[in-house]
C-alpha cells in the first residue's frame, strides 16, 4: 500500500503533531470455519478498503489521552480508556520501542461504530502509523503489521488497504490484483452489533443443526471473486458476495433481511451484511445506479452513505 508524505506540524501551543488516516472495509467474501481452541475461528475472507476514513491526530503530550472530535456519528458512548483500541495501539508501540507513551490522540470517526466495517481497527492502524512518526521509532511496515495483528484480527488489513485475502484469523494477508473502482451504498443501523456475539450465534446454530449441516467445510476464498476483481467485472463480483456471518446477523435483526430485499429490488446488483454486521453493503453497477439506489433507500427512511473502493491503507494526511 502507498504511504503518503509525512507532514509534521509544529505548533507552539500544542507541540509537535502528526496526522494519519486509515480506511474502513467491507468483506466481499467471508467463510468461517469451526471455533478453535484459542477462542477464534479460522476464516478465509476477501477485504476491500473503502473511501471512508478514520482520522487520527497525534500530538506530543505529558501523558496518553484520547478524545473524539465531532463527526457524523455519536461517539459519546465510546470508551476512551485503556480498553480503547487506539489507546492500546499507542501503548503497544510504546512498550515495543521503549518510547514513553506520551501522546494526545484526537480521532474523527467516519466509519460506522460497531457496524462490521472495521472502524475501531482503522483507529488502531492510523494510531500506530501516527505515533511511529511522532516518536520517530521508524518501525518497518512488517513490524507495524505484527503489532497490528496483536491488537485485532482486522487491524493488519486497515494498515494494508486495497484488496487482500485474509486467512488465519483474517490477519494473514495476501494482496489481490484489482482493476478499477467499485461503487457501494451502505445502509447503517442505529444500534451496533457485537462481533463475538455474531460468531457465537453461528456456533450455536451449527451445533443445533449439526446433523443436517454436516461438517463445516474448510474456509476458502472462491476463485471467481479474484477473477471478478482482476477483470473489473462488477456483475460477476455481485454474484460472488457471500458472508457466513450474514445468517446469524439476520436472525438477530430480522429488519436487516427486509432492508436487503429492498435494496436488491431497487437497483443494487447484490447486497450483503458487512463483516459481523449490522451495516449492509450494496454493490451498484456504476455511479448513476448507486445514486438512484441511495435515493430510494433514503426515501424509505434508511440512513445511507455512498462509498467507493478499493483505496490505500493507513497513511499520513
Ligand atoms: O480479533 P478481534 O479482537 O477483532 O476479535 C474479536 C472477537 O471476534 C474475538 O474475541 C472472537 O470472539 C471473534 N473472532 C473470531 N474469529 C476470528 C476473528 C474474531 O471468533 N477470526
């Protein structure tokens, strides 16, 4: 992934400041294996980074702190303490490099909160990049990626960006070739969903219907999705969208099934639950189709946003 030019701002009131951003994502495909002994599921997924960014400002300070700046989403219920992924990212980088964790973080959130789009992971990725520059710790991209994987399964992809196949927990990345840009319309929910709960619901369903379902296949990325991306074939891509977490998300939130149906009958080539939900991602044929679908969803009272992908991963702004 490309890295932008580093701009360090020296401001007499604030000290030295570095800004970075990282994108949210949608999983084009997500195959989930059976729960492993470590509490995680082996997965095979295709990530696409979207032009929906988390902005992180890192300023020299006496101690570690975090605040959210006003943005499109209500951040008032987000924890800004030690469990926050951005705080954990700064702490981890400090520990690994021996640098004191003296940074004031200010984040503008533009990725839906607890929406299955990797917003928290993007905060962590942008924080790693910003603090590494601010503290002049100069880690390699590879070292940053190893730290990212310790923070969460989706954090390495927020660093990487573009389109990538993720295996293991989703943190073992292989770059995928992609031609062109794809147009998406996102449909938000007011209430987020918990990732472990959605995975847990899938496990319970598999257990209950073990006899009918048979053994869970090894998670794989279908070859067709890579062909579609390589050839900029949006219609083939639409046929490839698949997510094993979609069924448990729809069972927990039946209104999502209705919204999916509405989008698919109002101009979307296909719709999918993004990651562990509840955000819905609709793929459109082109910008005009995306605009029309966006209008139709809004007219029904849905909260939406148009976005495009792929875009690069975490970089300086
Ligand atoms: O890695 P991350 O902290 O984002 O994962 C959050 C939770 O999601 C995990 O604790 C686990 O319950 C679930 N998860 C999983 N298998 C994965 C990734 C996440 O079960 N591959």
